[in-house]
C-alpha cells in the first residue's frame, strides 16, 4: 500500500494530536504545526504498484516493501484501500492510520472550537453533514453559532491557522455576596501619631457617637446562583453568594428593610463598635478634665472618655474602650474589655493596664500592661513590663532616640518592631515572642494542675504499697487483701483510675495549648532597625539568647528549634 501523505513533508502528526487534546488550546497552538484535513471517502493509502520483473541475469535491487498501515479510528478499508470515514486530520501512528476530529472541546464542556492548522495542501471543504457528524461525536447538543458555521462552510485559506468558536454553553452565574452598608466610618483607628509621638484623638474613630434611634447599618442578603448548561446539555452548578456574618449586639435592634434587607438601629445614645462579629452601642461615661476625687474611681459597662489626666491612685474599669486625653499617673489601674488609648504617657511601677483589645500611648515608663491585641507606642518603652497577644510597635515619631525599648520586659505573640533595644548602661532588657497572654496563663494553670494530680497519684500509690501503675500488681494486691478490707482497697484503686483519667485529660489539653504557643512562636519575627545594645536578652518561647555587644540592625526568628538572626539592610 502507498500512503498518500508520506510526501517529503508529512504533517506534524504528534503536535496536531497533542494540541487537539490540550487543556489550554491557545497555549498548544503556539507550536503552529502543519496538519492535513481530509474528507469522508477520501483515499488515504493505496495498494503499491507491482515492481517490474528483473532482466535476464539481473537479480535486481532488494528494495524494502512499503510499510503497511491498518485502518484505525475514523478510517475504513475499502477494496484494499484505506479511506477516511469522517472529516478530520490524518494521523499516522506508524502502525495504523486514524482521522482525528478537528473539534476541540474545553475541559468544562463550555466551548467547542474548530481548529484549523496550517495545511500541506488545499483541505477538503466542510459540508453541513460532516459538521453535524463531528458535533454528534463530541456529544454537543447545543445549537452552533450561525455566523461561525457560515464562516467555516465558506472555506479557510490554506496557510492560515485559526480557531472558530462554534458554540458556547450557558455559563453558571454565581450569586451575589451579601454586603453591609454602614452609616458611619467603620474603619478602626486608634488615633494618629503626631510628630512628637503623642496620639491625636481627634483622628480616632475607635468610638463613634450615635444618638438613640439612629440607623447604623443596612445588611443586604446574598443571592442564589443561577445554574448553567454546557454544550453537551449537562447542568452546570452555580455557587450561591456568601452571606454577611454580622449580628446585633448590645443596645442594637434589627428591623426589616426593602428587598429583604435588614436594618440595624441604635437603642441608646452612645458609641458604636464592631466587635466579635457584632454591631453594638456602648453607653459613654465622659469626664471633662482630669479624673480626680471629685469624680472618683470609675466602673461602667460602656466606654469611658477622660479628656484630661488620670491622677495617681485612681482606677477605671470599662466594659468598652477607655480613652485618656492626657497622662496616666503612677498607681493607676485601667481595665477595659475593649481598647485603651492614652494620648500622652503611662507612668509608674505601680500602674496596671489590662485590655482585651489594643493599647496605644505616647510612651510607657515603669508600668505593667497585659494586652490582648496590638501595642502601639509613639516614642519609647522604658523599664516597662508588657505582655501582648498581638504585635508591639515602637515608633520613632518623636525623633532622637524614639523607637526605643530600654530595660524591662516586652513579650509579644506576633512579633516586635523597634528602632533601638537595650540600654547603653548595659541594664538588662528582655524582648521576646511567646503565646498570647490567655494561652500562656492557661498553659501555666494546666502545668500546675498536672503537678497536683501527679502528687495525688504518688500519694495514693504509697497508700496502696505499690511503686508504679501496674494492672497485674493491683489485681494481685486486691486478691491478697483479706475480704474484710478488700472493699477499701477496691475504692482506692477506683480513685486511682479516676485520677489517671483526669491526668490524661489535663495532659491532652496542655499539649493542645502548648502546640498553639509553639506555632505562634515559629511564625513571629522581631525586627530591630537601628541598634541593639549589650545586655539584651532575646526570647522565643522557652529559648533565649544573650546579646553581649552592640549589634547592627537585625531580625530575629525561630527555626529548627533555634533562635536565629539575619542582618537588616
């Protein structure tokens, strides 16, 4: 048999096949291969001509007979000839001839394209019957684009490579996400750092005043998606929109709006907050001036705003935020379920600060603070004891040696940023990364609980007269005990079993909390951008390293169970 397409330049068989099977057709077409389109009934391989008999005395040349091909997919054998059985690209595997469909179908079944490669000779034109056959073979049931069909049936130039989009499916339409429109500026800001490191409370919006009956927000519901259909008639699912996860909090009511919307309205005059997935309004206790004996200690469920200074020895407890326009003096106690914002300084070794949220101040000297979220300092931390569950940032807004942590201890769950760390005098300064205050307290409590349980177990073992927990030993002990005393021994054994179960529970909880702490430690970084002085201790969890000499800008992190550092450029 003689292949009609074994000319000096055969088609790029493999490249054509790979392109038609590619997930990304446009990328596959970059190879710009040559193909050859054939029509149904077209002869692809003919019987070879019979060689002439050799002349007398001439044995002739032992020419190899042409390699035969079998009829593959899309090809039939007809009177010792191989004939195309459908329209498409000739493909020679080396053992058989095939005709490949010229249609490319996207992996999601949403698009069908006719692929026209460069041709080695003028291709056979496509007629309507061949097109319908091709579409049926790929399972397409949608109606093809009439203009695309007209273009295809009109014929394509020999040298031009192009694709013709014959049909597209009906794409699914994802539902719209729910949204919430606030009637106030919902961006959380604690205030603006001034050039001197103080906090401009005029620029804050951590507490925004609202009046009774004021509409706070409108929540628009999400919508369901609309399903689609691919070219094969198969349904295509659509994702529904994501609803807004926000709820009414204290002193807020929900009502019905247009189009299924929900409106939030304030029940009281106060400050509006967005906390823990809720919109709430806190009543406000305002002190116009300093907190003195004329006002006394403050304990309220809402926010506290003090325009002046909190004088020495007073305490403020707030169910919301505490805002101080002046200074916090020595011996003051501030406790807030929200944020604490101090425009000036927090002073005194007897001062205690506790905030579930964040703490912001110009500088802190000698005071103690436990903060659930971030700590933002405008100038410096001097001999302060700070524990925070977020990130500690000490700014250089005041110039000079602003951005300094000198003396004391600063531990943050999510890392520390400062310019200078340590004191020139060499006084000890501890900076480090640890778990959140809540996690570290919990871990310590569980360790104490484990120690107590272990003590009870040891005492009970001594009472039973055994040195280790051994089921066989306890069984023997019970059997060896006189019947009159056996009940008490059994009671002791049951108590031991209870203690062991309790220990397993506590140990598992401790392991979980400690794992959280360890993961936090591994994820956090300390960056010192100017200098680190000798006498500084850098801690990550239970590990620490001492900085004994002045060190240039460095970043510290925990990796492979070691504290490591790298230079900051």
